[in-house]
């Protein structure tokens, strides 16, 4: 996302009352070398806006993490580690176990040094390639005193399948989707989309370069989408939402 567009997005999300930013949709925020300056700029200019960062840990080096924790506005730094052994992590994600955990350890040390209030935790999605690793990952986290949680598998609106992961949510009732009702997603070109699970950008409501975000989210299409979700009217939802299993665990 171009820098001027980033700050335009920040200005407009604050205008509509957003209080927490996750500065990515899909991908890793530390892949953008501007992230520390973005977080510091938000802290300096938009003090009511908190930042939550998810990372796979590969690029979460001390050089990136220290200024981000030092900014004082990051409420949660979450390491997404998809494997309980070095072999499984490599097979599942291509990432180096030692590098990732070295960066987790460094982040914990930086938190202690700065006496930061940022919560640091580890998460793993439960699906066929990770389901047997829960105990192993829990042990690694326990060694460090870092909280560990296990998320449910998302089928990304029916785009991907995993029988083990989907079995976990199979009998859960569909709930009102918090992502549809309370989140706003702005892509790197300024488009306002449906969700991070809409990988192809199938549903677009407008563009903040052409129309204010406040007008987009109060426009008829966006309002009707939220009404459909509030009523659990699946037929009236955008197509990407109809097959999505996330409202079972993200309600």
C-alpha cells in the first residue's frame, strides 16, 4: 500500500470509530520495512488507535520488534506457528524453527527490558497437519511462559478444504459473524472488501480514494450485507460468506 494511501486509510478508520488496527490482511506485516515507522506514526498522531500484529515470526527480528513495542500502542503481538516440531514447521510453512523461536525469545526479552504492556502469545490453527502437535507446541510455550492458543480451521469461504479441521466445527451452530458486523477491511489499492477470508477480492463495496469510508459503510450494499448477517439470512449474504465456516467460531 502506498504510504499516502496508508495514512488516508488510518484517518478514515479513526473517523468511523475504529479502535484497533491489524496492519495486514493476508501476508506478514514485517515483510513491509515501513511497519515500525507506521506504528510509531499511529502512536504519535492517533493515540486512541491500538495495533494488533500477527506474524509467522520469520521477520520479527529485534530490529523490527523493539521500536514497535517501544511505541506503546501495540496491545498484542501474536506469533502464528504452524507446527510443533522443526520438521513439521518446515513442511507446513517452509519456515526455520530456530529462527522463529529465536525471534519469539527476543520479543519476550524486549518486552521485559522495556517493561512493555504488550501481550505476546503463540497461536496454531488446528487442521490435519497440526492436530497432533498441540502438546508439543504447548510444551515449547510453557518453557518460555508464553500463552498458547489453538484456533479453528477456516475454509476461506469454501475455497479450501481440510477434513480434520472442518470436523472440529462441523456440529457448531452458525452464529452472527463478528467480522461482518464489526470489522472493516481495506486492501492495498484502497478497495473496501468483505473479509480476509475473501482471498480473491470477490466482494468490493467501494474505494477510499474515491469515496469516504464513512459513506461506503453507510451505503446500501454494505448496510444490506450487515442486515443479512444479523438475521443469519444466508441466501442474502455475499456468495463468499455463504459457505464460510468462520461464523461458527468467530461469532
